[in-house]
């Protein structure tokens, strides 16, 4: 009976007619579709501007995100904000930021495939409602799960590249290193700064 009731709740979320309704329903849903629900404090839907035509997708919420119920508010998110500002962009104005899964994995590990499978319809709904012109993939986990036929790849080769995919018509993808990776290896920061300038130019072309 509980399973049927939750399915009904999930269907209500996925039937939302606008983004504000979707966000409210998901945040308040107490989703238990995977084991990540067991230890979370909050369902982390997003951060930023749902009216923006740029969607940035990371891996999963961390500790700070779980506490504040906002995506990318920890050290990695602060670095992303700083680097985007240096590139002439504002994270909260110029993009909506979300994650592949909406609940924090234990010890900040990467989400498991079965966890992604349960949560992915919510990300697909976000994409459908926002209709982004550019989807920025922050790190290998986002690239792996949004582009299912990608196969084996190296982030060193993929970062800084734009591409399209038939599953997402009318949308440009752009790959960036995850800012958490830059925190671990600051030597890559100048490379990411260059990639952000390329991203800014891409967004300008798409919007013109």
C-alpha cells in the first residue's frame, strides 16, 4: 500500500505543470525510492535561476548541501561561484545548478547506478521544464549518466568540449571539471578558467 501511495506521489511530481510546482512537490515528497533517503536531512533540488537557459549538473549533494537544502553551497560550490564570477558570469543569475541525484550519498561517495536510476526521472523533468539551451556537465559522473552511450572516457580529453546528443535535441552540452576536483588539484584551475571562457562564448552564441 505504501508503495502504491508513493508511486502516486512520484507521478504527481512528474506531472507538475511548472518548475515552482515541481520543486515544491519534490522537496516535500520525503522520497524513499532508494537507500540514500535513509540518512539525508533534505532533498536537494537545485540552486540558482530556473529562468536561465543554462543548467549545470553535478554529481550529488554533499554535507553542506544536505544541511542547507541547496545545491553547490559547500567549498566546491563556492569555488564554482568564484571562478564563474571571474569569467564574467553569475552562478545564481545565469544558471540553474542541480545534481544527478538529489540526496547525499554516505561519505560523499559517487552515487550507485541503482540510485541514479531511481532519481533520474526527476532530473529529466527538470530538463523538460527548464528547456535549457546549454547543459554544463560538472565532472565525469554527470557526463556518464546523462550521455548513456559515452563509454570509456578521460575527463582530461573531454573537459572544455561542446557537443550535441540526439536524446536532447536543441541543447548544447559542455563539459567542465567538477570544482571538487580543482580543490584536490589546484594546478588544473587555470585550465578550468580557460574552459569557463569557452563556455561563456558558447552561451553568447546560443543566445544570439
